[in-house]
């Protein structure tokens, strides 16, 4: 079942009643108005984004959201996502799956990272090709990725990719991909935050620790594995951003309309295992395969292909 992504960008009071999320701001973010109060079944929710400094949320609602494996994202005053809260008890066999993940060998993790980077470069190349950009070098780098990406082909591919991805858009000159950089970095950041939350909640649902990565090891990052596994999905977000800036070439801030389009990321169509699937469902297949690799049942992570 596809879960809903909710974003609250106005002052609102959020609470719970009868297993429902209740908010008292009519027509918040385009949601249906139901008198003075709006209600949404908590079981239908996958991600909640709190994007206003005057939002009040009850602890009872937070408890029920986390119990239903809802990813809760908080944003700062400039509307940049800054926090992610997840359930600590996401699977009935969690301790056994934690053990398999913790005991994964370095050679296995390097092989999984190799697969991840190959899949990422592959999808980046497909997106560039769809823009009419030469990708012969990207394909060579994809083929040459070694265990653990010891030659850092990810960085080579990224340098070429970001130099060319917006080349057909006259309003974007000399783009540099930086978290705090100029437009459309803000669109990318918001989209990646939604993607990261989707991946993190799915990892928890698969009984894995999102903190323990196969490559990312920042001691201050609670979601290293999510940051690893989301890599091949990033070009799907990039493609959506390209569509947005093509339709809205003069909009450089994240307006409500832009945000509404970015909130569609979990429901975007992807190709995975040869069939079309919503991104959220595809991510579930990916995270389940990660667990299976840790267990030794699978030898390869199931990643999506970018649909041109």
C-alpha cells in the first residue's frame, strides 16, 4: 500500500484522536477541508514534513506516528530539512537482522558499495543521455568501478554529471552542487530529504539499522546506510527537478507549487526488476534485498533503472 506524504507549511496544531492525525488549519497544503478540523488515518501516512516554526505537535501524535513507522522530518526557518525521526522498533525479527548487519564483512560491504556506485553512475548516464548529452565516459567509469570504488569513479562521474546536467537551461550558469549553494540546489536538497526519509523508513521496516552504513561512516550521521542506499535513486529526483525548472524557469524559491511537485517523489514511477513500480514500493524491494545480502541469501542489491 502506498503511503501519503504530508507537508505542513503554515502554523498549525497537530494532535491525534481515534488513530487519526488531526489538524485544525483548513485546506492545509491542499488537503481536503472538513469543517474546522481535518483528519487523516495514521495508517495511511508514510512521511510527515513540519515546515513552519509555529507548528505545535502533541507527543501523543509523535508516538503514534513512530509506532506506525512514519518518517517525521523537521525544517528550519529557511525551509531546509534539518531533522529526521524514525521508529526504533521496525521489525519483529529486528535483533537477528541487526546481528547480520553488524557482522557483515568488509569485503561484502565493499562489493555492495561497488554495486551501488555502478547503479548510480548507470542512472546518471541514462538521465544525461535523455538530455542529449554524451555519456561514453560515464559508461566506461561504470564498467571500471572496482570493489569499494577504490579508484573513486563516483567522484569522476559526479564532476562530469553536475557540469552538464543543467547545460540546456539558460537560466542556470556554471552550476556547482553544494548543500548551501545557489538555485536549484534548494530544490535538490528538498527532494533528497524526501528520498532519504523514504529510504530510511524502509530500512527500519526491513529490520535494519539506518545508522550503520556500507560506505558512509560519519560518526555524526545517524542515517549512513540510508545515505548509501539512496545513491542510485538520486537521479530520479534530479529528473523531477529538471522537469520543474523547465516548467517554472523564473521560480528560484521553493514555492507551495514547487513543494507540491517534490512531495510526489515517493509515488514517481521507476523501473525495478523489469517492471514499473512506484518509488516507495521499489525502495522496499531494495532495502529487503540489502537485508538478504547481509544474511547471505542474495549476492546483489536490487536497484532501479532510470526510466527515460
